[in-house]
């Protein structure tokens, strides 16, 4: 057993010695190819994005003006209606009875006036009695007119062109002028309004970007905006920012804006949501792919190819992020060559074999001023 153990140990030592010799004899590995990109300044369009709520140009709540049971509903949810079209019919039998009594009171008051008038003419009675009778006649007519108007309120028509909203009540339901919930809502969606908000920092950026002495001039100088729908597609109609609230809400710290879009095909509906995209043109910016940047202790860094194709890490500052790119504000210069892939495999002074990377058009960009932005660049560098 002892002889066997000694033999095994010697065998292991021989194998280990051979392994070390083979490692010593392996030639050192040469520089590895890495994709690189030359930094150039180019023009870019950054799309600032804001969540928006959509409403029709007119959202009219339809309410009952009198108490009564719904006798008939002539429309359905989502139906397109015209101004003056019949919507609801309320039961007015009680009002009809009151109207009959009021009409009889008018007739009785008229008879009394007719009876007293010749007596006054012949000076049998004083004029005071006739004037009193005339006042009672006027009061009876007013009462009858009010009841007749209420009967008319039992027939409810649409005040505008639009689309019917929800119908919370059914035929036979009792409604009144004090009901908290409206009978329905008619939304005019030929023009759809998109309401969105900017915080104070975003508002300041907006006011600095678009020139003008007044709010109207700034809004006129602002470009057309686009609308992203809930499925991520872009609405085929461009819109414009129509209004900007003159005050900042002290509770939320935001200012509300309103953009308007034409809706000829009725694709947009009141109550839905979307995303407003405001384009901001930026001149002579430097863009680098996001996967070329790595972080060390919270600082963004990138490898720059130097003399002898050796890489050096540099700290950079950015003004925004995107799915593909960073907008670099400092740390790089035009003409620098940066490694765009494989940064995790490198360290300072590593020699590489630079290979031109495939260029892609940058996509979405996010700036500190907004929640999310999108960037679009020119393919040609800007002139120096």
C-alpha cells in the first residue's frame, strides 16, 4: 500500500510539471477585435413625451330639469347624434294634470277681469278691484307658463352634435334635477383636446426654448406635436398646442397645456389617454450608443482608443438617455474613437484591434426636463 501511494504521488507531480511547462510554452494571446465608432457632431430632434388625457371639444352633460320617470330612451351608447335629436322622454302625467288646473285658473281669472271691466267703465266699482283682478290673471298665466315649460323639459334633445356616452339609467328609472349622475354625456369629438402637464422645470425649459414675449407668441413658435396611442402607434394627424395655463398649481407644482387634434374618422374617443410628443431640435450634439457606456461609483464612463490602439477610460456627462444612445455633453471631443461594444471585457491600456461598428439611427431619448424623450438624428455630421 505504501509503495502504491508513493507511485501515485510521483505520477501527479509529473503531470503537474508537464502542465506548467505546456502553459509556459503557450504563446501570449494577441489583441482582440472590438467595434469602434468615431464621434461626430450632428443635428438631432429630441421628442419630449407627456402623458395626456383626451376629451372631446365639447363634453355636455345631459341632465333632467324636472322630476319624473324615464318613459323612453331613443339612443344607445356610442351612437352619433345631431343637435336637436330626441334623446329621452320623461313621464309628465302629473304635470299635465297640474297644467289643466293652471289653465282653468287662467280662464277663471280672465272671466273675472271681463266681468269687472264694464262695471269700472260705468263707475259702479272702483278701478282698484279691476287692477287686482288683472294681477291675479297675470299670476295665473305665469303659473300656467311655468308648468307648460316643465312639461316641455320632459322632452330632452341633444344640444350639440356628438357621440353618446354611457347610459346609467334605464326606462322606468326616476330622475330629478338634483340627481348627482347625468342621464348621459354627449361628446363632440370632431376636434379632440389632449390635456397634459409640465412641472416647473419643464415649463422653464419650454419658455427658454421657444421665443416670444407673450404666451401666445411662444405657442405659435412651438412646432406641431404628435400623439402616441395606447397601442404604441402614432396617430396620423398632427396637432398643435392651443393653450397654456398662466398659473402654476401650488399643490401639484404643474402647469396644464392643451393640444388639439382633428378627428375626422372618429378614431379618438373622449376619456381615453395617450402620449404627446413635442419635438425639440438640437444642434451639434454628440451621440454614443448606450451599451458603450458603463458606470463606476455612479459615474458614466466610456473607453476611448488612443495611441497604439490602447484604450483609456474617460468620465462623460450626458443630458439624456435613450434605448440606443446617450447625448454626451462633456468628456468626449469630436473625432474621438470609442469602443461601442464589449466594455466589460476591457481595462485601461488594453490593446485592441479597432473595427468600424455598424451605425444605426438613434431612437428614443430622455432628457432631465421630461419623463421620456425620443431622438432622431441626421445621418450627416453638422458643419463645423
